[in-house]
C-alpha cells in the first residue's frame, strides 16, 4: 500500500539503518537479486526507547523494490528479539503488513500501529523483516526498546452518588457525639482533681472551669463575658448538737443544721410547742401551719426554744417569726406523713433577720412528736459562718439572632464543695459548649438570639441565676422569651426526665402565681422529639430545684431535661430506661464520687441530642411560647429572697425550703 500522506510524524527517535546493518551477501548474490526482485527497508522511525506492556506505538517505514521483477505476495512484519542478530526465525511477531504485488522501482512509506503484548517485559531489539513468495526474509535489526510491566490496580467501584445534605437540625445532632461531650466532662474532672476535688463557687476550681468555658466559647466565635455578683456564703463549721430532758443524746444522722442558721448556743432552756398538730397518714403534705403566722407565737416566752412543724410556709418564715417572738433557738421537725418522716435538711434561703446567733436545726418527725409531750427543756448548738463573698456567671451570645426574642439556655457551672460535680453539672455545661461549637462549625444562623448562661453559686441556692434575673432592666427583661435548663444529663443509673411544664403529672409549686402556662408547650416539644426517636420519657417535678426557677417565678416560659439525682429508680422505671431498680439514679449525687467515671455516655448523648434539637427548634422559630401576662390571671412580680420570700415552692435549688 502506498501512502500519499504521512499517518504519523517522523520522530527524532528514528532508526537510521546503514548498509552495514543489512545481512551480508556475496557480490554475485547481490547482482542476482537485483536481476530478480529486491525488497529493501529504510527510514524507520517512531520507535520509543521505553514503553509499558500493553501500550502501542506507531511505526513508520519505507519499503522499496530495487530489483527488476515484481515481488509477489510482498509483506513486512515487526518482531522483538532478545538477541543482537537480525534473523527471521524464533521471533515474537507483533504485527504483519501485507503489501501485495510490489513492482520494480516502487517505493512506499507505511505507518503501522504496533501493540506490545501485556505479558511482555524487559529489554528487546526491534526486528523488521521484508519477505515475498519464494524468497528468504530480509531483516533489519532496530534500536533497543525497554518494555516495563504495567502496574496492576484493583478494580475501582464508581463512587456512590452524593446523598442530599441533611437538614441543619439533624446535622447539629449528628455533630454532638459522645467523644466531644466526654472531652468536656473529663476536663472538668481533671480541673477538680487539681483543686481539692471540687469546683465550688469562690474556689480556684471554679475559676479554672470558667476559664476553660470562656476559651472554648471565644474560639467558637461567641461573645463571652463575665457577670459578677455578691452574695452571702454559708459555711457549716461543725455539726449541730441537741440535748433534751427527753433524751440526753440523739444520733448525729437525726439532726441537721438548716443552711443560713445563726451561730450560737442556746444553753438549757424550755422547749415550747408552737401550734403543732397530730398528723394522720392521709393528711395532705404541707398542711401544717405551725409557726407560719406571728399570731402563732402569742404568749411565747422569750428566751425559749421554738418547736415548729414543717408545713405550708417556708422554714425561713417560721424561723423569722420565732426570732421576732424572742426565741433563742428553733427546732423544725418533719411533718409526719409517709415520705415526710426522715431528718429534715434544708435552707432558710438567707440569714434570718435578727437571728445571727440563733441556731436553727431540722430533725425527724419522731423526735418532734416526742418533744411535743410535756414541758421539756433542751439545748442546741450550731457552728456556722455567713460572710459576704463574690462569684460570677459566664454569659455568651450567639453572633446572630433577634435580641428581642432571646432564648436563655442555662446550666450551672459550680459543684458542691463535697465533690467534683462532673455529672452535676459538668454534663449540662459540656452540652452547652458543644452546642456553641457545632452551631458555629455548621454555620447555623439563629433567627432568635441564643444566650448561653453558665450559672455561678447554684449550689448555694440558685444565686447566680436569681441575681441575673433580678438585675435585668425592664427593657432587658422584656427581651427574654424562653429559658431552657439542663442540669444533670448523664446520671449513671439513667432516666429521661422532662420538666412537667403544665403540672399535669406533678404538683404545682405552692405560692407561685405567675407561672407561664405555655411551659407545657416546651414539655410537649421535648416529648415529641423523644417519641420520634423511639425513646420513652417521664415527667419530672417542675418544682424549683434548678436555675429555671427565677424565670419560672416571673412568668417566663421554661423547660428542660434531667437524668435523675438522689431518687430511687423503681422497677417500672428500670423496665422503661434500663439500669438497676432500687438504686439511686445518681448514687454519687453531691458526693466525692461524682467524677469523670460517673457518666452514662449513651444516656448523655441521647439527652444532648434532645437538648440540641429543641434549642435549634426555638432558635429558628418565628414565634416563641407565650409569656404569663396580667390578661391570663395576674401580674408578674419579682420574687423576694431569703427570709422575706414568704410562701413559695418546696425547693430552692437542691435544698428544701418548705
């Protein structure tokens, strides 16, 4: 075949073939070939020095018939040889090109694709041979060519199509994992270990915890700041004592100094019953009015010890009335119904006016009933210190969101002095840090301002959250639309408790008239989320035991989660949540064992996911639950503190107050 145009460019790697490369022949034989037909090869090009097995190159070669006769069935073929001799036998042929009848004087250039077998490897010499019918092949030895073995690669599976992006709320929940949550709680455990095994307000452990929180929030792009306050810090310096004419000694476990009791020794004086009453097992709780009115102390002899019974008003009111009547000591005994017979431990909420040296103790219903009989005498001692101290909250606002619809998401930062407080409440703080960091990482822009509050001195009676709410201006107060509270999310004998915002399953706190009815909407939102995940819940009393109380008392809708504290898990709850019946939800509550090993990681993540979901839901909502208003039954008024608190809920933080 004669090519009119070149099918491939001549390469610089062309192989020049000289006369010396041709097979040697005698002069007579050469003349004889020219008299017949004489196929010659020249201008060989396109041969690479290196090629991979399985690849191909394009060879260009010129064929000429220098003889005087037509070459019949002319063809040329290309082969590889390991040797250095141009011969036509024992070759591995790669390609053959048929030329047909090739007339004398004809000269044609061919371009041929030469493929290298995949099994080939090593260094070869290229051999090109021209042949025709009845004649031996004329071969030319070409350049060296190195064949490299092709690297084998496993078959690849085409990538799966990218699924559509999940909604932001699902991505937020997915981003908050056990690993990140436990990183924070472990840090709080380590901080406590370096600081006397606690992180209580006013200690270095608290300061170190706050520094960690501020550092993480700032790195996440949140505006973190310190909100300082002063408060009266209470310390019990020694256990109380009680001796009476009824019994010279009482078990230490049956006597408790009420928080903010005065420091004093009554001496041996008369113990005077103040309007106490017999209690039947069927009497409703908190039905005794003993000591709740100044009139109850009519005729009370100054210098005596007042014996009062737990009931309708706070311990602070009873103690204040007793001190005003001239009592030198106060005994408050438990009311006596089932569940209200053990030693009474609680708080006065603050110093009793005029009672700096008046000891106030709590005791069992049995001891109280024994002292009601006759005209006993007795002596009380209490060793306490009440001093002005200071602490602070850490507050952080989301970079975006409408400040007129601010959602305050709170968790107390301090522990009790008796323990490191990893579950109570390093767990709630850990969730809030992860919420801030993951909202920033995912680029979540809330429609409503989210204010993360890390409350100080909660364990001293909700001091930090109460001061925050009390010190808001009218305009600032008007911007708060909702409070979410997360206190203890990782109890080891775990439960999923949701605050009973509508009091449909738990008692409504007595004495509170400004509760927002729409707190029930918050409860329903949490329950709906858990139901969507196939997780059971139970209601928890919305009774003032945590930092939602100052908001609750002022008619701001509130809600939150709780995984259990000192309460005992029932068999029904063990069937619902798992864990061990007959054991406290957190056996280490308010103790030295509340460390970083005191965590139910699975339950923790479940609660954190729910907290993230509902926070996101309200942060992006067009409207928030309605606040309490005068139109719905009364006006919102500030709550008094300490002995002026009057009747109120049964709890003030983790302390009984009524």
